[in-house]
C-alpha cells in the first residue's frame, strides 16, 4: 500500500515531539568532529506547504507547531526546533513545514552524509526536487527502507543516526520495525536509532513498546506524548512515541524539561499526558 502521504499530518503534535528529539540527537552527534551519517528509512517529501494541498485539508499543524509559533516562553529545545522551522518560512507567517530530511540536512557539516529512502513515487519526485541543489552529501534511494537499510550499515563514517518512521499503513509494519531494529543492531551496534510509532487503539500499536524493550538494547530511552484521551470509537491517533537506542546521556533531562510544557500547550483534554523511561548506563 502506498496511499499514505505525510503532508496530511505535517507539523502536528507527533512531528513536534519527533523533530525536537531529532534535532537534539543531531546536535549531540556534532559534539565530535568525526563525521556521521544520517539515514531516514521513510523520508517523505522533505518539505511541506501548509497553506495548500494535503496539509491544508485537516490543518493538523494548527494543533502542533501552530500552538508554539508565537509563544515567547518555550523551553530551550523547543526554541531550537521552532528556529529550524522558521528557517523555511521567509516571513512571519507559518506557511511551510520541514520534514526530517530537511531538518537533518540543515544540520549537516561538509563531511557528514545523508541517505534518504522513499518508495512513494510522487513523494520521491518531490524529495529529489527539494534536494536538487544538494551535493554528494545526500543520496536518495527510491526503494523500501525496510529492505534497503541493511546495505548501508555500518556506514563508512562508523557513526550514525537512523530514523525509522514508517507510515504503519499495514499491520505488519509493527513487526517489521522490531525485526529491522534487531537486525540493524547486529550490523551496527553503536549507532543511534530513533523509532517513531503512533499511539492508537489497536493491539499492534499497544504491544509494540514491550517488543522493543524485549530486544534488550544496552542503552535505550522511551518517550510518549498523548494530547487527548483515546476516541470512544477507537479511531484516530491520540499520541505518539519514540524508542531510542543508544541515546545521548543528556536527553532524559532535556525531555523532562519540555514534556510538561507540551502537555500543557498541545493537550486537547484531560487525557493529555507523557511518559519517559530510560536505561543509560
């Protein structure tokens, strides 16, 4: 199935959490001069217009980045995230939203590298156009990231961050991410992996965290952000989570400082909450 388009959800509450953490991970990797490789298994189009097309239909960004756009009291990590979003908006209005490839490319140094997988034909075309002027630091692969990732691990840089962010259109995607992470750790045990998943009222989504913990990664962090109670009918995403292997030791404190703020300002009802667990020896 290839009906999923991230543009429908660009800038929503899940993107706020995912992309704030992504920028923290990239900044930590940049503390060392040695280059690293960023790999995105499901890259999407890379950049999204919010005032037209898919993103404008449901305007999910209004409940995400839209609620932070004009605030003057953001925690430091959220301020860094908003500054990155402002970089692709030339004026004061919020008209564009950067996907993870755009945010990562913005952070790359001359010797760093990036590999982007995108199988959807239309999004892959847009992704190539958005990176038309990029140089040899960016490689775009028109293939399934589930299948293609192993050929890039370990990366030549021997340092890397892998974002695993599939659409979860198919039930089997939940098992595929577990298998992908397990296999990837065998090939590249020292890499940092950030696996995103939706919080839904379905068994596969609810059972995923336990399966990820069962991998017994030596260092991990699990964070969730719910913005509302699950719908009575069981439909729709009420929150999202990130499971990170080999996270920075600084990340728990950073998240502890911003998650209550996100609950307060992105929360829709009293069901808004967060969880944060980690094991970082």
